[in-house]
């Protein structure tokens, strides 16, 4: 097949590589000339995706994968066009379709008969049918379901492990017509290879959900579930702090029973997915009070972590606080919706002098993010762990001379390595009770 992938970002480029690795001819389209140039040279434009560099270097010289900024060079005659262009959403749950509208219009202008168009960007329910299909018809003069076909198939992978996730998880598809669904199933069957999963009710592979709307909702639901679950865990953590309980012990005990799957509380929920897609769900379902409350609870956790630091450390005015981790999660060089921004802002409101360390971000990069860099071995009065980079497991008080207080927002530190400091964590009410006046009396007692 000839396949076009529109959007060569951290998901789109690995997808293009996966399709080419499966024996097809792939052309990637991106608005960034730099990305196109690097891909054309067989060089990954962003670091951190396992096995991407090796596969790019092998595929590009064979001619099975190339990149361009020109839709007219890539789209005509394609058997399949996969669209993986970002969609943004604001704090009021309003989606900004600007980039996707522009990509769809550019695609429509050069769309040819017989093509399957598959959208993989996470969308509000109904968007594929009511926005993209009419836009493609208007721009191309072709008829969906007759001259071309449209399907929705959400990406379900995490950056850093895209290739393994593609094998691990069923590929969900939903067509606007039965023929569109059939073509989508055939396409994904030809470009993906799946691990055996004995834990699934049906064989791992391509799963037809019966409609684009069902596939759209499945992606929103699975991600919103995680946000709500984390929100509940954070509720438990905050309460545990008031009664002298370590919530980690509670969660471990609960999850020993097979019907409990409580996630881990923490300082922040970041990334392109978990903090974003619940807002898309709220755009469809504004009365979803559970979703809204969980999102608000998770968004408030950086402020809570700073309040916790103040309770243990005392007045933060004039104190130097080192925030460990700019990335939204450990091992990933990405700051999308990272808790570092809200954490630093809360510390500055409390009067602290804030420095930020991240093993994946050189000083210049931290400066571009608006931060002053902290270096291992430099002194600080307090530490807040924001990202669970593996490096931090080995840190101790010798890495931050003079530290008196540590709030471990990810429970990655070894408290024994900080013997001169007071170390607490989100939801560690037992440690908090030892370091302050003790737990509050539970309501109702």
C-alpha cells in the first residue's frame, strides 16, 4: 500500500515508521521543514522514543519512508491517509480545532478516489462524522462512503514506548460506513502485529466498535477513568494526611482484592492525555459532575504539595526550594501540562526562591521554560519532587546540601538517604504527624 501520515510528531512519526516496517511505502507530511529535513536524513527529530532512531536509519535509505511539507506530493493516489495532528483544549473544556481544520482542508484539496482516511487524534464524540467527513466532502467534491471512506481509530500509546504499546493493546476502529470499517480493519491488520493476550475476552488485534462515535468515546472513557481514579486517590491522600495514616499502605491493602484498582496519588497529572481528554469529554457532557470534580482535585495538587511543604518547613519566604523534575513524568523529555509550572508558581507566591533540576533538560532549556537551573550538589533549604526520574532514586541529602525539608510528590526517594531532613510525601499522614503537631481529629468523632 501507499500510506500517507499527516503529522510527524511523537505519535505520528513512530506510526509512519511502524507502517513502513510492515512492508508498505509511507510518506509523512508535516508543517515543520526542520522535522521533514531530519526525517529525510534518517535522523529522529526528538529524543526518547525507544527504537525510533534505529528504525529510521534503516528505513529511510530504502525509500520506504520519506517526508514532505507538500500535501500534493503525498496524498494523491494514497490507499490510506492517517491523520495524527494535535487538537488543543482550554481550561473551560473548549476544543481548538484550528490545526486539525487546516490539515483536513489541505488533505481535502488533493484527496483522490478510493482513499481511506483514518483519524487517530483523540476527539469529542461525533467529531469524525459531523466535522471531518463534511469538510472532506466540501473540499474534495467527493462523496464519503462512495468515493472515499472515513474511520476513527484512536491512538492508545505512550511516548517512549510506542512500538511496544502498538503490539500490546487492541486497535479500536469505528467507520462511518460498513465499508469504511472493513477497510480500516484490513488496513490495521496489515500494519500492526499483536502480542497474545490471554487476559482479554477476545483475541488481541483490531476490534471494530461498530461506529466512529463508539471508538471516539472509548478513548475518552479510558483516559477519563484514569483521571477520575487519580482524583479519588488524591482525595484519599489528603484525608490520610489529616488523620495520621500513610495512604500508600491503604492503597496497597485495597488493591490486594481483585475488584479494587486504586491508582497512586501524586503532586500532579500531566502529559498530552490524562489532563486533556476529560475536558473533551466535558465538552460533550457538561453535566458530568464526577469528571469535573476529579479534574479540579488533580489540578489543585501542586498547590496542595506546596501547602504541605509550608506545614512541615515553616515560612517559605526567602527560602530556596529545589523542584526536582520539569518533565510531566519520569523518563520523558516533555513538559506538556507538567505540574512543574503550577508548583513553581505556588512556591513563588509563598515567597520562595525556586530552582529547577531535570536530568533531561540542560540549563538553556530550563531557562527557555522560565526556570533557574539547579545542579546536583548545590544547596537548598527544601526539596519538592515533581517528576519520578529514575536518577532521583539515588539522590540523598548530600546532593542538596543544607536541605531541611523534603516533599516527595512521587514517592521515589529513599527517606533513609535524607537523615538530616524531614521527609514526607503526598498522603503520608504518618510522617506528617511525626513532623508537626499530629493528625487532626477525623470528622464525626
